[in-house]
């Protein structure tokens, strides 16, 4: 039997920080959420930074996350579509998730028509004007040459270095990521409003900001930020008629 449409969105787990104990507890909570949504999910969108650091060698993957990977395999076997958007902490996801779990990997935002609603979906980093230093750094990290050179490093050193730099990045940007000042300071809200000038979108859905936000825009459009799972556990659900921002309580 074909399931009724039910689509879920989650983002910013940052698995791996601040330590193994806290990360393992967060992983178990997210696996419990996946168990919760698998009963009616037709599709799941993971909007980036699932891992605080990820670098995928051709024959080596980072240690850990076995419970999460087992659940991914189970959901895939059930026929649930899983879409993975790379974020600024896990942009070095390559082919492993597709080969092992059948995931669709997206490196840029996409526009999808779902049940007569138009969705703009992406992690959210680097959108809009400004933040030129980050965009420059991202272009270097996204370079095939840089990725090839980094892969020449021994995994023990390369993964430890990447973890260190990732933690420093989170510490440096925590104040920005987790503080709401005003609508006018929300770069993704402004980006969404500007985008509406050229094309109507019903739902702009992003992660990255670590804030659970559902803000009306013009023309019956909404800007939704999924929040995060380091301190909270928020997600969004779409049933074909309406999208709701929710909190998971295991």
C-alpha cells in the first residue's frame, strides 16, 4: 500500500561534539526520533551539519555513529527516501551515504514542488550577499584539488586536525548561531524576502542558524529554520497541507 504523504525535516546535530558521551546521547535521541517518524514518513530531509566534522576517504570513514548508520539502512530498506544536504561542517560527504543507504546528496539548495506547494530547501550557509571571507574559505574546501591533497594525509592526523578546526569554528560562531536579535538581522530571512521578488516560494526551509524560527513572509510564504539538536531537538513535518515546526521529546 502507498503511504499518505508525510515529509520530515531536521538539521544540525553536530554529532561528535563536545565529547563522546554527549554525542552518543544525542545520537541515541536522534535514532529514537527516526524510529518515531519511520511509522509514517515517506521522505526525510537532513539539512546539513549532521556531523560536526566529516571527511570521507575512499576506503576509510570516521569512527563511530554505528547506531545512526544502522537506522539509516533500516529506513532505506523500508523504502523511505532520505535526502542529505551538506552543510559547512560536513561538506566532505562524498559517495558513502549513497552507496550504503541510497541517499540523495545535495550540495546546493534546491526548489521542489510537493503537493502543490513550492519549497526552497538548503542548509543556508553562504546565501545572500556579504560573508565574503566564509565564501572564500568554502570555495577552497570545496575544491577537488584541496580534497585530493587532504586525502593524502594519514587518516589519524587528518581527522584529528579536521575535528580540531571544526570545534574552533563552532566556538567562534556560537554567539551568532544561537542568538536571535531581530528579523532585520536574520540574513536568511532577508535572503528569502529578496528571493520572493523573482519567484514565489511557499516554504523556505533552512538549518545552519541553530534557531527554531517560523516567520511569515510576504505573499503567503514562510521562512522556517529547523533549529538544532545540540541543546534542543526541533524538526519540521509536512503532511501535504501544512508545515509545522515541532519539538521531539523522547
